[in-house]
């Protein structure tokens, strides 16, 4: 069961990193054809930033999820 969970986490990490990068680069390539070549560099940088942000967020979430520790109940009335 743990192996399956680790495989799902690894797959999700891959999707979380690749998706923002691909979307930003493909959008930048499309905009390059419409506006000119200057759009490609910001598109690549935004894609890398999104991929790094998604990867760090995913790692923080996985690090905080300890299977041996009981999680507090979900409450939508408490605001932090």
C-alpha cells in the first residue's frame, strides 16, 4: 500500500512540475507568433517559476503528511 501511495505522489509531483512549464511555454510560443519574439523569454521564466513553486508546495504538503500521526479534523469555521 505504501508503494502505491509513493507512486501516486511521484506521478503527482511530475504533473505538478511539468504542467505549468508546458502551459507557459506553449502560450509564449503562440504569443510569439502573434506579437513577436520578446514574449518567449518571459514565458519560459514564468513557467520555471510556476514549476518551482508547484514543486516546493508539493514537497511541503508531503512533508507535513505523516501517516503515523493523526490529522486534526477538517473544520471550515476556523480561520487562521
